[in-house]
């Protein structure tokens, strides 16, 4: 049996490594679930059959069915564009025009 300077066997090190990786993966899954739920709570908007939010785009003055990112922003969002910034604010406050 092979041991290191701490007296740990290869099996002990492998077990610790695997436990560490599994805990890490579990944390990432939990974080992903939390982000998903938070995104749904941020934007409780009417959705189409594919789960996309049905909003009226301020920038292009048209109806759109768009997915929302993990921060509740439409994927068509463009940072620093006044219409997009206003749209995101309206989505967060639940007052965005929908269809």
C-alpha cells in the first residue's frame, strides 16, 4: 500500500478529491437553481408556449417574444441604449407593456 508523507493512502486522497468535486458540483447546481428561480421572480410576465416573455419592445415599437437572461433582461437588451435601459427597468418593476 502506497502512502504519502501524511500517512494517507491513494484511496484516501481519491476519496477526498471526489468529495470535494461533488460538493463543488452540488453548490453550482444550487446556485443555478437559485438564479433560475430569481429570474422567474424578477420578471413574472406573460409567456408564449416556449417560455419566452411577451413584451412590446420600446426600441423598435413591436411585439416580441424573447427569452430573459438570468438577470431578468430580454436577450435583445443593449447596454446604455436609453430604450433598452427603460425596458429593463419596466420589466423589473412589472410595468412593461405586454401582449
